[in-house]
C-alpha cells in the first residue's frame, strides 16, 4: 500500500506561481508513473501531468508551457510547478501513483486562482 500526501495548495493570483508537492510513503515502487490530476466543481477528474520513474513527462494541452511536473526519487516526492495560473485552473488537485494495474490517490489539495 502506498500513502500519498499533497501539500502546497492555496489561493494564488492569476499570473502568479504555486508549487504543489506530494510525498509517497509505505510500499515504494521503483518503477511507476506519478502524476497530478484535478477536479473542478461539477466536472470529472482530469489529467494534468504525469512523469515516469525515468523522467518522461506528459501534459494536458490546457497546462502545457505553464505547469512543470518533476520528481525526486530519493525523496519519494513529485512536484507540480504552476506558473501563470488562470482562474480555470481552480480545482482540487490530486496526486496519483500508478504501478501496473494498481493506482493510489492522495486526499487532494485545493488550488484557487483568483484576484
């Protein structure tokens, strides 16, 4: 079992910056895909960005060029650097750890983009 704890959410102004962190604990898998997803009120959860253990990344079109996902394998931590956020980025952001058919989720952290 993997436990994921997100932090770093909060209120940010449009055009500002925010960094989310997610620390994994418990059974740590060396080969996995970690990612960030988000869910806005009344909408389905959607992919934001993922990163493999080897550092290969993939982003949703809506955040390309603004958000950057990274990971520190030694710290079992994945980050999401959010630059130039927009009001439409407001959502609960969830950390995900996927190993084969197994998928683990954090509890989520609220990000609100507003002036």
